[in-house]
């Protein structure tokens, strides 16, 4: 019995330590984001490359997923609204569900799977192959040169791709509104405009930035935690990705709480 | 420079060299690239400018590391166990020739190695330099 309690205690301490380490790293990187000295020609080059890899290269896949998933979901949702006679809530459902909840959630999942795991592996490999030591020997701060552009890119990409997903969803919404409810473009635009609340948009923007920040920061931290052995790379990616998905759920829950307060 | 300070594998040779100037002196990418190419030209190695670390031959990698170290302002280059980077080299001739060809790019150069390698440097008085 005492052994079980001891194990629970150890697990709690480990999780708390990991949580506070992540938070302190997050605070450190936030200060770097607002520090003018963090920006030089090298970080700008990395940022441009990262935006290309994360936001541009993913576009074909992202558009296919958003059109397929968006059309399917919007079709089902709008048909259900009609069947249940909830036509008067159409605008609120489109903005409240599709734009502020579904878009950032699908976007963050896609980016975490694609870029989060890639960055975790990249940083762990750089640690194992001593490339991070190489940077240190030239007084190049990895926080500034490697991590900062990736984190900023995560935030920018999430906001932009989430916006793109919303546009696809609203376009599908328009097509289905016309087919199911016989609604014209003007009526549809008015419906959406009347359903937009500034507070929701602020929460959506902050949520996207927070998602983008943490789905890159956590893999970086876990990549840095790899040892100098090759076998530590998959372990670091495994732990990193678990923490990323925990963070996504946590941020989603917090944003919902903020929305309903 | 040593085997513990490799070139970054996600950058090619000129990008590895240019990074030092871009980060430390905020050179624009274009200026840093021109300087890196100019340094490579000095050793007749422009052909490896766009090659990444895993695709380099041992000698090319060694030169890439040396030139990257020379990108630092008033460079003082310290080479630690050079024959670990060039295991097939029988003696110091190659390293010596490279250092002479690029002598305008650095201010001083020191080499640290084990005394049992003294024959490869053709030194009989290696003990005098033991640290």
C-alpha cells in the first residue's frame, strides 16, 4: 500500500516538475519574443523558411482536408438544424461552432501532427549529433536562433491556417444554406455579421496564438531533453507529443471557460 | 573546431559559414553569402558551397569547419585533434597547406593533439609543447 502511495507521489512530483519547467521555458521564450535584441538577419531567415515549411508546404493537404471535412460537417450540421427547426440559431451555430471552435481545433491537430512532431525530432537529432553544442561554441543562442523563429512561426501559421479553414467552412455553409434553406448571399452575410461578437473573436485570436505557441514550445523542450544517444530520439518525441495533446485539451477547456464567464 | 562542433546538417556549407556573420554581426543574407563564397574560393572549394554536411568528403568537411571558424571576427582558430576529422591522412601536409592558403582569414591558429601523433606532424620536439 505504501509503495502505491509512494509511486503516486513520485508521478505527481514528476508531472508537476515537467509542468513548471514548461511554464518557466514559456515565460523565458515570451520575454525573448518581445526583446528587440532577439531579432537579426539569421533569425529572420529561419523564420521565413519555417513559415514556408509550416504554412505553405502544408497548403495542398490542408485545403483537401478542410474542404472534405468542412463540407461534410457543415452538410450534417445544417441538415440537423433544419430537421430540428433551429433555423433562428443558424448564425450562432456557424460562428460559435464552426469558426470559433472547429477551425482552430482541426488546424491545431494538423499542425501538431505535422510540424510539432517534426520539430521535436529535429531538435532531438541536433542534440544527439552535437549540433546544439556547435552553436554554443560560436556563442549562438539556440533559444534565439533555433527556437524563437519556430515558435513565432507556429503562432502565425495557426492564425492564418485557422482563418483559411474558417473561410472554407463558411463557404460550405453558404452552399448548404442556399441548397437547404434557399438563403441568398446577402441574407447569409447579414446572418453571419449579426452573429459575430468581438469578445468571441478576441478569445479565438488569443486561443490560436496560445495553441501555436505551445504546440511548438513543448516539442522543442522535449527535443532538448534528449540525451546524446540515438535511442533517446523516439522517447523524446513520444513524451513531447503526449504533452502537446494534453496542452491542446487544456487550452481548449480554458478557452471554453473564458467564453462562458 | 573539432569533431564535437559539426556543421549544421540542415544548412549547406555556405549557409553554415554565413550564419556566423548573420548572427554575430547582423550581416544581410546576401552579404554573408558573398563573403562565404569568397572564403570558399580562396581554397578552390566553391563547388561544395551548396553541399550539406552528410554529402561532404572528409577533406571538404574539414575545410568547411575551418572556414566557418574563420568567419568569426579576428578569428583565433583552435583545432582539437584534427586527425579525428581526417583519419585517412598520414601526415600534417594537407592541414598545413590549407592553413597557409587561408592565412589571411585568421589571426592565429593553435592545434591540440596527443603527443603520440607527433610523427604525423613530423615533430621531434613535441614534448616541449606538452600542456
